[in-house]
C-alpha cells in the first residue's frame, strides 16, 4: 500500500512539474538558509577555535586596574617564575608609534616585552632572532617586526640589520616573524604593522609607558597544571593588592573558549530560527497546493472509495504526496547549499563544509513540515463521502 501511494504521489508531482517546483521553492529556500547560515557559523567558529588553540591552552593574561600603592615592576613579573606552577612570564606594553624608513612612514603597533614573550605567544621567526634578556637589561634599541612591516615599510622581508625610526628613535631590526607559522596573534592583526621591542626600551620610547607593569602574560608549567597556575597567580595577586579581587583580572583560554561557544551557540540558534520561519512558509505553500490537488481529484477520490478504498488509504495517499514534495525540496535545498558553500570556499580561500548535524535537522524538520501541513488536506480528502465526491463537477 505504501509503495503504491509513493508511486501515485510521484506521478501526481511529475504531471505538474512547474507547480510542484514552485510548491517546493519555500522548502528549498528554507533549507538553503538553515544549512548555509549555520554551516558558515559553525565553520567560522571552528576556524577561530583552532586559531585560539594554536596559542596554547596554558596561557594566562593578567590586567591590573588598581595597584593599591604597590605597583608591579619588571622584576616583580620575572619573580613570578619562581613559582612551580608558572613556567614563564612576560609584560606586554602596547603603544602606537610612527614608523619611518627612507621616505615611507606609517603607524606601527609596538609591544614592549621580554624574551619569554615569544615562547608564551607561540611566535615563529622567519629571519634573525627574537629579543634576549641582554636586550632588556641593556635597554637596546632593537626590534623584531612582522612580515607586513618588513614588506610594506622596508620593502623586503629579509631586512635583518636594517634601521627603522619609531617616533624619531632609531631601532635595528634583529628579526622578522614568520606569520604563517606563528600563533593567531599575528594573523588577527591583519595588515597592521607590528614591532616588538625590549620592555625597558619601550619605557624610554614613550611617555605613556612608565616603569609600572599594568598587564602581563604567564604560561603554566603544562596544560594539566592550568588551574593550579591560575590559583597560584590569583593568590599572589590577592596578597599583593590587599585581597581586592577588583584590583586585577586574570583571563585564561578556557574562559575565552566558553564565551566564544556561548556567543556562537546563540548566533546559530538565532539564524536557525530565522531559517525555520522560511520552512514554515514553505509548509503553508504545501498545504495550499495539496488543498488544490484534493479539489482537482475529488472524482478520483470518489471512484476509489466506491470500489473499496478505506479512509486510511486515501489519507495515506495524500500525506505521502505532501511528504514527497517536502523531502524532494529538502534534497534540492541541501544540494544547492553544498554548491553555495563550495563557491564560498573557492572564492574566499576558506574552508566551510556542510554541517552534518544541521543537514539531519533540516531533513527531519522538512519531513515534519510535510507531515503537519499535509495532514489537513489528507484528512479532508479521506473524509469525503463517495456519493458527494462522484457528483462533484469541478
């Protein structure tokens, strides 16, 4: 009986191809919206998550908002490495300076830090070396630059030994970062020119940077001791700042990941809800066309009932037809979604794939739409009296 109903449904759909396609259009658009939007969000989330993970999961960031009359100095930050749970620490003083080389000039984001910063942030070098402790101790005017600065300001990547001017002060380039193999820190900067100089030199290079450290980074001894490192660091900061939790903030990777998951989860639900509205509109279209189909085939229904077809048989016939329309529309929508994502990947040079979960959700939701909106027309057809149906003139 089911096979016969599917066969009849297919025959009915094929006999009115344009009308059937227009009926499916709402489902097709709804599925494309659902699959493409959620897949894009999922792909973007995965990409950002990978970038964050590439920094390592043992990084802690500390920001000090109130020193309570006990400002942290560079030696205080270095002393934190005496704790067993903390492997490395490095200050991070950021300033925007004007960089000049020859006749070229542009804004440069400069970070004053120490030798440990490279390992903490996962920076890789393409040429030269990173900062050393002697550079910090001797207040050397040296700089490690990113590839953007090397190419756009100096003019070529292998520019170790060249001298650039930052706010009128001359710095010797001792290293160039390998942005492709470095952490997401450099990639997130986009086309921003970046330079890393000794923290002590940064104090001299700008009036905005004093000897007080207001933010620094710490790396746990290993990923398994992350909680212990954070607890130890918090205890040290509390003891220093009169047990005032509001005087400082400690951020770790897991908190960032949790916040990211929360935001992207909400965004996925929001976009999924918008797409679901399109599917509901498609369901209304299915119900509308099925009611038209029932009216057109009233005499057929009467003949089938007259020769013994029961209420359940008639109802199944029209319900299967509604489900078939919905399912075909869903399959076409998934196919177009794959094509759209493929074009996005090729054109944008990114990697977005079909989200398997959302594909399954779209199939189940489409079948539910076909079932719900096909129920009323099917029930209307099944409730017809044979004598009334045979008398129908159309």
